[in-house]
C-alpha cells in the first residue's frame, strides 16, 4: 500500500504498511482499485458528453465511490469489492454506448487506444493482485504524481459535499461534469500547466459545490441561528448520531418522536442543533462529547446505539463494548456493524432496528454539564453586520482569525487551543468544522456582546466564512479580500479540508497558515509553486504566529 491523503500520513511522506488512521493494506489497495475503476467510467462519460450524448446515470455512483474512499469513512472490504464490481458493470455499459455513438457519428468503429482504466476486466478473485498495481506509486514522476493526487484528493472532498446536496435533491450538472473531466485527465499525459489548471479549477468547483450545499441545507431546514446547545444528558435512553448528513438527522428525529428515545449529536453533527427545523423536536437533547478522535471512549460511555452517517469513524479497540450497538449508513461501512440501507425512491430510511435497541439501553453516562453557543453562519452574521462593523470601526475588534478545518489526535494540535487562549482580547475567531473542539468550550468572553468564537457549523460551512469575508470587503469598500483585517490559521486532516483550502485559494485568499503540517502529497516542486503563488505558510510557534497575524502578515 501507499497512502498519503491525510495529515497523519507516516513521516509526512506516506503510509506503506498500515495507515496511521488504522486502515489495513488490503482496504487501502481496494480503495485504489475503486478509484481506478471510476477513472474508467469517467473516460467514457467525458467522451459521451463531448459527443453531445451526456449520460447522467453514473453521477451518484461516482460521488459515492469517491466519498467512500475518504479517510475514516468505510472500513469494510466486502463493500469495496461490491462497489468495484458494480463500477465495472457501469463502465462496460458506458463503453458499449460510447462505441455505438462513435460509429453512428463517424461511420466507422473506434480504433484509438484507450487507457487501461477503461478496458481492464478481471474476475473478482484477481482484485487483490490488481489493486497492488494501480496505486499512487504507479505514477513514477514525483511531480506528476503529486499534481494528480492533489486533484483526486480535492475531488474526494468536493464529492462529499456534492453527495450531501444531492441527497436533498440539489444538483448542478457542471459539478458532475467536472468530476468526469478531472478523473479522466489522470489517465492522460498532460503538461504541468494543464494539471495545475485542473487543480485550481477544483477550487472553483468546490466553491460552487459548497454554495449549492448551503442552499440545500438552508432551504430545507432554515438558516442556522444563534443557539445555546446543551452538553449534558437526560434520564432517557438515547441514540447518538455522528457524521454530517442532515437528511439522516431529519428522518431519525421523525421516527423517534414519541418513542421515549432521545437524540444527541456528536462531532460534526453538532451544527444540526443550530437549524430551526430540528428545534421543534423536544427529544432532541443536544450534543454529547467532543471531537471524532475521542469516540472510542465517548461511544462506550454513551451506552446507547451510535449512528455514523458519514466519515469520521475510527477503528474500534479490541476491548470495545459498542460494536453490537454501532450502526452505519450511506457510504460508511465497518465489519461487524449493522448497516442501514439506502432509502427507497421517494421513501425514507428505516431506523426501526436502532430505535428498538435504544429502548433496551441505559441512559448516557454524563460527561459534562452546561452549554456551548453556535449558529453563526453567514445569514446570522449578516444580520449582525452593523454591530460587527461598528466594533471594527471603533477598534473594539482589531482582527478576525479564521481557525476552521479539522481536529485530530496529534499532540501538535494543542497549538490551536493555545492560539485561541493567547490571542488578544480584541480578536474574534471565525470557525467551522471539527477544529472548533480545540477551543469551543473555553471561556473566551465576548466583545460588546459579540462572542469571541463564532461557529459557522460543519466543515462545508467554511463557505459561510468566505461569504462573511466577501460581505465585509463590500461594506468596507475594499478592492481585495486580503486587505481585510482577517488572518487564516487553518487546521487540516482529511480530503474535505483540502477542497476547502482549494476553494479559499480560488477566491484569491493569500497568506493562509496551514497545519499541523503542510500536506505530504505535495512534492517539493509542487509545494514551492503553491507557496510562492499563494504565500501558503506552515504554522510556527504560537507567539510568533499571533504576532505576525496581528501585524497583518
């Protein structure tokens, strides 16, 4: 195996025996093979579109296939083998359609050479061996490899956000078309300039996708609003829902109403508490626990069933007691866990089994008491715009620091807690994603009633932070977004954060600090280009970085 898609990658170079995330070699190789098959689908899909016969039948499959390979999403080899088999069937149907369309258009058979991803076909018994030959290191040139993987890793993040929007019935053909174009490009020998352009276009598509998801979420569930979220527990049995999928949240709340079972959020599902549509449910208690990497202990203490709707599921320890009450759904998979099937067309998912089990469980063990405040997405902050602008003009707020992104288990991530604690009292932290768990329970006070930590929501709600920045640019009549009193101190872990980074770069944001390390998938030459073009910086010491940010550097 060779995998370097997440921030934890061994020696910041690549995992070669077992993933630092816990991913076994066979699973990593099967994920590589799935990507290989998706490339084959993309080759034919792109060709058909260019011939004026676009085929949209594989759009969902491509999104879900990419999403399934995100860090900490799917650990089930059987599921990957099924996806690979289905992918091959879909690819071959596309191949037949393409060959027929070509002959009809040109009056002759297609005779040009096709990439291996578009032609390979072997029985499932050979998958394990084939998987070893199609991985990342199959591209020998280090810089070509870096640019191709930068592209694919960004696509995985975009696919996750596009899938969430699609579940709510929101799609844009240009997103799906770019997925095919970008995947197909990795089967060709392109110039460095062409590959760099595709990576940067991924950032533009990421902005489009996050805007679409924002529209999907807010038009379905209302705009997030300032909310005080309970972090204590009730005396009823409960279900803990983690991940990012709000449609699953909605259906679970409806099906548990009146059952005596309470619902709690965990990790990146915390922002569900901010949406008006979910506040009408009296059995929606609040948030339990903290960041994704703490789940081995927190899932144990919860006592009731746990539902994983998207990535951020870590391997269970051998002495766990919660595998028999762990449920997965969507792209998530784990051997031994119960999987809740997709909703039928026009229907809903069936959560009856998890509800029945919850009724037999003890209430959650209390971890903490009190509350935390969130709900500062762009609509809510815009409503406070006059107050915020006046605070800036009066000097009460000297600077905003965007500390969005991911959390992780490495000790080096204490840097973000220390930055939050050490920032001057006239600064405001803008956050989104699970990075917030490093400081969202600290008592950092407020500035004239404006909390010093403004939580916009999930990692995809980093889009809200961009909208806020652009709105401030307009209000202050500035020509460049980089002239605002805003610094970016971003934490990353997995592929959705890469999509967010590319989105910020595409919007022209420069001078971003990124940590705890710069991505291991950037070769020295590619890293040099990104650093020089966008002034991307590794994090330094807490005090040095604070001094630089307060000085606008």
